[in-house]
C-alpha cells in the first residue's frame, strides 16, 4: 500500500491543478488520471 501513496497523491494533485486551469471538472479528472498513469498508478504487480 505504501507504494501506491505517491501515485494516488500525484493523481489527486494534478486533477485539482488541471480542474482549476481548464475550468472543467471532467477534463481535470481525466488529465489527473493521465498524470496518474504517467506516475505508475496502474502498473501491474510483478512478483
């Protein structure tokens, strides 16, 4: 779970930033998710 804290927090942060910048909640959430993917939020677990 500790490995997921940084990507999730970055997704929330970028979601807020893009929502404010674009004046659109939907676009902000979508761009925040894209940044979350960039930071490795949805990486597959390799054991």
